[in-house]
C-alpha cells in the first residue's frame, strides 16, 4: 500500500530574509543624529551624509533620523523589507 503523505525530505527549507526593521528603527530614534541606522541597513553613503549634516547643524539634522526611525517601526515587516532592503530606498 502506498503512503499518501507528500514527500518533504527533498524540499529546501524556506529561507526567511533577515529583517532589520526593529534594530534600524530603534537606532534611528535613539542615535539618528549619528546615522547609525543607515549603516545597519548598508547605506554607507547616506550614513556618512547624515553624520556630516548632524555635525554641521550641531545635531539639528538628527530629526531626520528620528523621523526615519518612526517610519521604519510603523511599516509592516514586508513593506520594510521590500522598501529598504530589496528596493534600497536611502531616504525616508
């Protein structure tokens, strides 16, 4: 008699993409003026720009990081992944 169970031994496990939403959001809120959240997401150029802007404006440009942190945390996991990790949207 044949077993009607589907074969699962040869199917690869589903790969969960690494989602950096929480860490990037929290770092954006707390250390947004340093651009650390940009470096975590792999946006080196944008991170350096954020850091320089914060130095030039005496930290006032840190509001950008704060706003981005809130935006990151309010997006769904899938939206965040598609927008910032696949689509590589650098700002807001």
